[in-house]
């Protein structure tokens, strides 16, 4: 079924991974925008998105560690 995705727990790393993907796409779009028109406010937006990416990196690491503690066998 198109658009259907398996449900998962809120603290599952898949949620963080999806957010990282959306943010990566936004950064690419901002890059293209900046290349077209060299505006400082676009650079500000890129920096904010990169800060968000750093936070998501930390969140992903924490979720993976929590998942390993709950399921050490990988299941």
C-alpha cells in the first residue's frame, strides 16, 4: 500500500533517521538556494540546520544505546 509504513515505538531510532533524512534534504535545498543567490540569511539557515543535525546525531546515539540495552541480542 503506497504511503504505508510500519508503526514503531516513539523512541525507535527510525524516527530519528527519518528526521535526519528530511533535514539533509532541507540542507541540500538551502545549498542550491545559496548558490543561486549568495545571501547571508541563507547561510544562517544552513548553520541552524547543521546545529539541528548535531543534536540528531546525539539523539540517534542515545536511542541506539537504549535499544542495545533493551535487546542485547539485536532482536
